[in-house]
C-alpha cells in the first residue's frame, strides 16, 4: 500500500451513485419469497404510501432462482421486478451467494466451512460455504452470471449488491481447500520457505518448517499459536473474501456495465474485514448498522460507525444499506426504540453523509429465525407507531432531497487500522485490559460531546489536512506509518498517541531501533519498561492544578531533552516519572504521548490542552446530548440538531431556514427533547 491507496476516493471507478436515484434513497431489504404472491401488491402499494424509492432484493433467493443445479427459474422474479418498476420503485439487485441452496451443501460436503476446532458448519442456517472451495466459487459464478445476464439492463435495476455482509457469520475457514489456498497465498507473499520461517520467527519454540506441506492454518493447538502465523491468517482470510467479491463484481460488470456495484459493510462491527482495502473495490460504499441497544451511549456509537463509513467512502455519499426501525432479535436484550428514536437514528446517518436510508427489512417475517426483528411494516401493520414514524420520516427525507451530494468536513482524525487490531487482539499481551476499541470509543465520545467533527483515517494516508490526529493504542505500525506520522508533525500537525502504540511491525515483531521503540524520535521519549496495573488499581497524575486518574496501564519512560513533561505520576509503578509529554516542533507541530488510560473526565482535561495547541474550539455552551453536525454543498450549510435528551434545547443562530418544521423564530432555533431540526444557512466555516 502507498499513501495514495487511501482513502477510497483515490480509486479509479467512475461509477459512483445510481443515476436513477433522486434525492435521499429510502427503503429496505425486501424478501417477497417469504410471502405468497398476492401479498406483493399490498407491499408495493404500502411502499408507495411510505415513500419507498429503493429496495434490495434477491439476497437470500438462490434456491428460488436455481432450484436444482443449473436449472433456473426467473419467472417469479420477472413479475416482481416489473411490478416494482411500474410502481416507480428502484431495485438494488443482490447476488444470493451468502445463502447457498441445500442441494449445494448436499452435493459438496467438502465445501462446508471448517472452524478452528475442526467442526464442519453445515446447512440449515445461512452464511457462505468455504470461500476457498472451487465448487462454491464455481456455483457462485454461475448464479451471478445468470442474474447479471438476465437483469443487467432491466430498467428497475439501478445498482448491484454482491453477497451479504462478507465476514459474517464466519470469516475464517480451515477446510482442506483452505489449507491449500493458505499455503498458496503464503508462497505469493514470501516467495520462499526460508523467508516465511524468518517472518514467522519459527526458530522460537522450534517451529521451523522444512516443507510447504507442513504449513497449516492456525487451528486449535495445545498452547498459544505463533502470532505472526495468526496475523497472516487474518490477512489471508480477509483477502479470500475480497477475491470472492471481486469475482462476482467482475462478472456483473461484464453484463451490466452501467450499474454501480456495492457490498454491504459493517464498518465498526465486523472485526475480520479490512474495509480500507474493500472500499477501493466497490463503486459505492454501503453499510449496515445496528444499535447496541443496552448501551446508554448507543447513539454516539452510531455516529462513530457513520463517521467511519463516510471516511471509508472518501467523504463521498454512502448508503445506509441496513438498520432497524426498532428492536433487533439477536442481542441478549432486544430493546424497542423509544418514540422518535427511529428518526433520530436515521437522520444521524444522513447528517454524517448517508444519501440513502434503508432498513432490514420491509415486512416483518412470520416464520424463520428473524420473526422477532422489527421491520418497516411491523406484524401489527399500518396502525403501529413504527409505521406512523416511518411514514413521517419518508416525508421528511423528501424535504431533504436538496442535501444529496453535500459533504462533511472534519479537522480531526482518529487513526483506524484493522491490521493493528488483528495483531493486538492475539493472545499473551502484557495486560488483558488493553483494549484498543474501548480507547477509540473514549476519545471519539469526548470529541462527539465537544461537537467536533471527526474522520477516521488509515495511518498511512495523507493526514496533512487535519489539525489534530489521534492514535489511541495503535499497536502495529509499519515503517511507512512511522514516516507518515513524522512528516505530519514536522510539517506542523498535532498528534496525540496513547500507550501501547508502535510496538510491532507488520510481521508482529517488536520494532528494532536504538531503544527498540520507533516513536522515540517522533515523541521525544525513551521507553524503559511497560508497567501495567493490577485489576481495579488506579494511579494519580498531576497535570497543572488538576489531579487526573488513570488505570490499566502505565509506562516507565523518560522525556528526552527538550520534551516537556505535561503530567507526572504521583503514585503507582511509575511514581515520579512522566505520565504525559509533549514534543514541540519548530514548525508549530506537537507530538503528545499519553501513557495511561485516563477517565473520561481526564481525557476532557487533556484534550482541552491539545485543542488549544491545534486551534480547535470545543462547543461547551450547548447541552452535551445535543448532536450537531454539518453537511455542505457549494455555499450552503445544512446543520443537523439532534436532541438525544428529553429536555428542550435552544440555540442562537443568525440567519437560517428550518427544513423539517418550517418557519421558526428569527435568530434562534428550538429543538424539543427527542427531536431533530435541520437548518439551511449560508456556508460558514466553524473554527474547528
Ligand atoms: C444483518 C443481516 C440481515 C439481517 C439483519 C438483522 O446483519 O445482513 O440479513 O439478518 O442483520 O438485524
């Protein structure tokens, strides 16, 4: 990878958004095969009533399309597409390869996924077969070709949706074919067995390989498996899924060259897929998001997911392919959304760049595994609260058509790297309480509360346009990353790095430099020793007049001459030593190091200091739970106010038009508790 590989905006594709979709697309997964054909007319009529403009179809219909190997039945689907088209509803046509027919499993037991314990995962559910199985690849190509040939130019079909949520429910396979494919992949990567032995450090514990045939996928073993082997297996598993996508995509392109192709991501919730790579291969980025219902801060995590998706899309419009109108059915506690939450959630995605709002699914299922999942049309039909709220949202989205194509601007980036997460999440780390995700959420939460727009960025991407870059626990850093961060700070950027960052390289080997720590030059510190804390142990830190609290981790480290000690440990294993440091560059840039896990309050104090250096102004005079996000188009700003509390909020504003509720009192906007207001005004560049 090089700098120009990220973000997705750099990719070559010229197709981006289905031309036929006007305004903000609205709709959901439509699975008509779950219902007798008589119901379809009612469905389509009600879709019209709700303002639905786009439905995803065919996702789980493989066996309905191909009831026997090589025997196709499309008559029912022709009728469906014609009806949808006649009603003016556009179709996002899915390839059904996430749900192979039972005949396929029956004929090809060798294609079943094998897990790390050697268990074979068979039919009766959904989820693909082994991505490395030639039979699966061939059958997928056959059904994809048949669909693309038949519907590639159908007027209803405006875009393609390949597969469903690659990486879920399983991403890794240890079948016979997978062993073979893994070895092949390693040969390509390393060229020789000697190089593989070196990269995996196989002299440790006497694992040296003498023949390629000895090399296996990292299944269950007596003790911890070689971490470099596991990291490569994670890379390989991601790569073979991506190849599955590319194979289907290229078939579709052959027969349907003018329709954009996507596959639905799960930005923050699929740990096994490196979406930075995938986003370069799709024509448009689409994403599925479901609230973690029991978390009080679920709405903040939603924003984080949307911001990551927008970043993957290179700040181009993206599509929210799935979310829920209310409860899901697969969490331990499936809480129904509160009144108004449906609109708050959907509009929060729009605020953060989505030009399409779709749900899983159109009509609630009577049978099957997901019958307790909410839908656009609930079991209770059109008299339900959900239906009423959905219809209102449909009308509101019509009002928002003018927002289409507008973009977000952020001056702060948080570094996000799946390869680093894969490496850090392996076993036998210095503390089981090290948790990169928890830290990213903590930093993001403070920025969200301060109403500061945030992008996520790959560590090797061009960071020069950000005022502030935050790297919370970026365990794996490549040489280009280290170079990139050095360039960023020496050119005047402001960088905040927290503990357990820059520890290993791409081969999962501890970095070698004078003091075995690659950030020495960048941060102006030398790291002596990790000093993790006991469970429940905390440490005190003095920072000017404040005493902050940390837990989980401390470092014994030294500030080099010229590096400022911003805070010191008052107790704990690093007593008297630095806790937070700052190196200043002549260009005005700064590099901050934070060596413990601060409480949320502590992060706020630290970030206030960092903001001052970076020229960022947090918004602290408005209620914390009032989400404020802007999209811009030419000289117009669309500012979203989403009130997540039950208390009404008032915001002073100079000149504006409110898009959802019409005229408001001049110079101030009222945002009732639980509601959303969107104002249109001349573009003003906020300081942050
Ligand atoms: C998604 C999946 C959908 C449906 C939904 C339920 O992950 O793509 O098919 O299962 O979850 O929340």
